[in-house]
C-alpha cells in the first residue's frame, strides 16, 4: 500500500516544540514536546480531511541528522496534505512509498476530527525530541501506559 510520507527534521521539531520543556525535565524521557506536536499535526490534518486516514510514524536518519517520518494513508484523504502538515512543523521532504513495516501508530483523522492511536494494551507510543538516547544518538520511541 502506497502512502504519503512526510519527513519532519528533528532539529525543527526541537526548535518549535522543545522550548516549552521544563529545565528539570529529562529530554530523553519527557515526551511533552512530542504530545504538543502530535496534537497540532492531527488537528491540522483533520481540518483538511476529506475522509478517514491512518497516520503512523518512525525515525529515519543517521548520526548526521534524524527526521520523524509520518505516513498518511491514504494521503489523498487530506486536501493539500503538505500545506496542512506545515501548520504543525516545516516539512523537510515528502515522498510516495510503502510505509515501514516496523512503524508506530500515531493517530486517525476524519473530516474535522482526530484521535490518538493506542496499542492493544491501551498504551500510546511517543517520541522524545530531547537528547539522543539510542544508537548514534537516535531519539527513540517510548511506550506510555
């Protein structure tokens, strides 16, 4: 299945959403900036949705830089997808491709409505934007009950 995949540079996400993180918070663990981004993105996509779409995510990149890849399937469900997504954060790149098998559910959108996706056990997967916590400084993902 082909989806529209949008890439959001980690540095752009940190710049736009990381400033609100309390100084005592551990940026490798605190997902408050991600939650703010997720809410803005899902709201922007829902405002332009023509029909239901699934939104998923994963990290792409290397030690030279990371991007949060967000797949919207079907991308045609969102009117002017890239412009809508730009309301949440600048889109570094976009492509049509199959989403990764190893991806995390981010949310679902409908015309005028969105909801955060949950795993079967009720947990959500969130991405800390802070200091690197994985191989070569990869940001990683956190399951939040």
